[in-house]
């Protein structure tokens, strides 16, 4: 059981039989009346975000969520398929609940799957991934000195804004939280 002040960002709780992750936390201290905790929580099954207020004496149930490493196998359009590399057990996740996975992860890459009540509720992407640039416009001589960004198509099919010096065939590091270019991968 959690107290309201334990609900820091990222804490996973159970409410009405559903797992929620705290995405925003704010505590308001009242004079003699104790404190009030306002949180925004995201349902890990449906993805909806709701505001919730707790008073100092409230008890909050912790959600029994487990993590497991799994290898991304393939997408068949409606589902994403994963496999535990040790037990070879396979899992399916609906693409609507994990729509970012095919954008950033190649087949064969390992990710973290979150389980609640024996079913997959979330796919945790790594913060950054390395992608290969399959197409980008060539630079006009003299344009490389400015901070001009251009579109680059990657091997997973997404388009990323990159600096002018990036060429077709380069590997780049991309932030999976917002799809932004971080750096060129050397090697």
C-alpha cells in the first residue's frame, strides 16, 4: 500500500482493477489540515490519462506489474509478435497499444514487456535507438555551415529531421520519446 506522498512520477498503482502509472505529481500543503496530492495517472491498458486527488490518510494499492525481456519478431499488420529469448514463449501485442514499436525497433531487437494479470500491457522502448538512413537529399556545396535540417528516411520507415551533413547509409541515434535526431553513430 502506498501513501499519497509516495506517488512520485513513474510509480505504478492499481485503481478499480486497472494498472496506472503516475505521469504528474503535485503536493499542496494545507495549514492544519495536512496535505493534498494531485496526480495525473495513465491507464496502462487503455492509455487514457485521468486526474486524481488524494488526501493524507488515503491508502493506494500497488499494482503487481512484472517486466520481462522479449525479442521483437515481426508485425503482421494487426499484431506485434515478441518472444522470450530464454523460454521461447511467444506474446502478441495489438498494434494500437504499441504503435511506436515498428517505427523505432527492427526485428530481432530486445525490449522490455510489462505484464499485469498475466497479459502484456506495455512495451518499454529503449530511450534511444540506432537507425540506418536509407534516403536523404544530397547537400549542396556551401550549405553545410548552417544549421539547416533536412528529412532523412530510415530503415524502419520513419522520417527524421537531421543536420545537412548526414548522408544516405549513415547510422543515426534517435530519441524514441519524440522521434528527434541526437547524433551520428560513429563506426
